[in-house]
C-alpha cells in the first residue's frame, strides 16, 4: 500500500441492499463513498468542520485510480483499510483497500490524491493536523 510506518486505519462498512446494483453486487461508485467516510473518520469530522467554518478551507479530490477486483455483495461487512502520506505542502495521498470477509485479496483498491483549497478554490497549504503525524 505505502511505505508509511503507520498501521492501516480500519473502518467497517456494512453493505446494505441500497448499495448494490441489479445483480446484488456493490455499485462501483459506492466504494468512493465508503473511502470518503474512512477519510473523514481519519481526519475527524470536528477537524474538517472547523477547517471549513473557521479557516474557509477544505479538501478536493485531485486524482484517483481505482481497481475493482472482487465485488462485495449485499450483507457483507467490509473492512476499509487506509494508509496515507503527505506529499508536499498542498497534497495528501490516501491508499484505500476494501476487504471482504475472509478474502485473500482486496476487493477494491484505490489511490486517491487530495489537495487543500481555500476561498476561490485557490491552493492552500495543508494545516498541521494530528492525522498527518
């Protein structure tokens, strides 16, 4: 996943019927929602809200690359495993994996780059935060 010394952050996701398509497999775009929730859990809702309301800054997806290897199904409880690293003053890269129960490989992998933006969508340095330590 990454050369970081950090242990992966684990975020459980229950797969509901509404997450699936007509074949009973998780609709591909929903994995992006699961990964977003994991990132919010890592950074912290309060931290993100304070950044937005007090500093008028937030994060935007700059680039992502995803691989779909084994679709999760209705009833699965996925483990979203995430590591991350800061790359420069403006960008942080997250490495996500969605694991099905008892799987030998990740169902979905994703490398996602975020940039920090301020007012008028201008690049801003990422503020110091505990999640980057």
